[in-house]
């Protein structure tokens, strides 16, 4: 891959650009805090050959999955 982008759409409809990092060859990772509810994601990537790959997926984040912020 020459580029990978990930956008999250929150349950309230606001968008979030999520930083994606190369984890190892052929694998990428992204971390962010998500509020509970149904999130939709749009993933776009471009291969070394210039082929564009796009997909969408949803994840239902349960309140139990959320991590409360901590004070420093």
C-alpha cells in the first residue's frame, strides 16, 4: 500500500479522521477513543500498482467497551 486513510462517522453524525500507522508488512493499525453507539467507517487505500481499494464497515460500541478518560 502506498496510502491508507480511515474516517469514522460517530452516532451523532460528526466525522473523525483517524490516523493509521503501518504495523508490519501488509498490516496497519489505528487507535482512537469512541463514544458508545453505532459507528460507521470508510477505509480508502491505494496499492503500489495504483489500484484504489475502498470499503465501509460499522461497529456498535457498547458503553462497557468505552474507556473513561483519566486525569494526568
